[in-house]
């Protein structure tokens, strides 16, 4: 049995860093090295969490009457897998009560659209919403999305069962992962970090955050802020 190589302490790896920025001060370099050690620890923690996620025991078998319509026509839940053994489903907040879809969901999916063909080299990716397929296709064309596969949840059963609808019948964003092994479809993992698990001063979000926009803003002195969110249009 192969043993993982022991990890070099993060502070030691940080000391090996040879990056230097023009005109930086000694105080900056000292603080940056300390931050680098924390970034290395964060990377390692992300890897540990991912390994713990992969080691989850088998989830619940998928047995509901789930019916969808995509751009190619009607399909059942198994059809969302295509030829893959793993399926990622995003529940898009674009239900019948909305004139326009959720801006935050749209920002997320806009980023995913550029990666969709790459993602689907390994797993299937589906976006499900409780709107007619024609409405979804029209908005997809409006945004210029090319890679995402959108599906109408025809009877709403999937959305109700897998956290896409709140107790008042409104939309909820949800990410769920499913597996198909030996002919059996099971739930594998879903995002479960909501208002009940939020820290003070923060909006509910998962970890790692699936929205690239926040990852980029976290690298800046302005950060995410507390009074700005994506919009469907910025008037240009």
C-alpha cells in the first residue's frame, strides 16, 4: 500500500518562495510570506475536504418521477447523464413566478458556460429550472450561452425533492451531484450551507465557492463588499 509522502510544513514551503515584486518594502514581503503560508494551508485544507467528500458512503437511491424537457426533447432523469456515470445538476432560480431569472444564478451560470464543454469531458452537467423550455432557450440565446444544457422541470418533482423549492413554493438555488453505478442512480452530494450555517456579516455561500467572480474579488483590496451583487444588465 502506497503511503502519502509527508508534507513539508507550510512555513518552510513559503520560505522557499523566490517571488519578489518591484519596489516592495520589507514589511510587505514579511506580511506576504506569512500570507503565503496560510494560502498553502488553505490549499491543503481544500484537498482534505475534497477527499472527505469523495469518501462519503452511498447516498439515497433516486426513485422519484422526474420528467424534463431539454432542447432535444423530453427525457427522464437517467437521460440527463448521457454517457457519463456522474451528473452535476444546478437548480436555476427561474421559476414561473419570475419575469426574469435570478442575477446571482445567472452570473454563476455565465461563468460555467465557458467551462461546460471541459467539465463534460468527465461528468454530465445539467441546469434545471421550473420554466417552459422555450423560455429557457430564449434566455440562453439572449446571454449568448453555448455550452450549458438547460432543462425544464416538467412536473416540478425534482425541484421539490432536491432543494430547488422553498417552503413557500419559491425558487431556491441548489447544486446536487448524482452517480450511476451498476444501473443504480444515487444522490452523492449537495450543497448544504445556507442561512442556518452562515457566519456573521456574510451571505450564505458554500466552500469552495462555485462562483469564480467571488474568488477573483477575494484577491482584491475591495473584496466582495457588502452592498453589491451581480445584475442581469449594467446599462451598456
